[in-house]
C-alpha cells in the first residue's frame, strides 16, 4: 500500500509538471512587440514623445515585415536574406530617429 501511494503521488507530480511545461508564453502580436520595444528604448534612451511616436511606427513596420517573411514559403536562405534587408532598414530608421548620443548608447547597450 505504501508503494502504491508513492506511485500515485509521483504520477500526479509528473502530470502537474508536464501541464506547466506545455503552456509556453503566448506569441505576441507585432503591435505588442513594437510597443514593448518602444517602451524599453523610450526609458533607456530618454526619448522625446516625438521620437517615441516615430520609433513605434518604425518598429511596427519592422515587426509586421518580419512576421510576413517568417510565415512565407521562402527557403531559410531566402528568409535570411530578406530579414537582413529588413534589419538594415530598421537600423537606418533608428539612426534617423535618434540623436547621435542616443544612437551611440543604443549600439553599446542593445547589440
């Protein structure tokens, strides 16, 4: 009887652990990702409201474009090539939106 109770307890524990592991973090939408990114950079770099608004627009475009590429039927190599172009456009937008000091801090803090 003692072994039966130990067996039941271990099975219940195993099921509970499996249930927790099977619930990964929900995938965020491009809007949520862009907002999180903007909020983080706004705090870290002390962006103005105008900069923050421009950054959000740029980040939203980046996230939507990235999602389209990831969901496409392209090969991994083609996806990689497209994502490199999208990231370069994002970098260019950041250089335009941020001051030189902010961009320097960004490149040192967010590689």
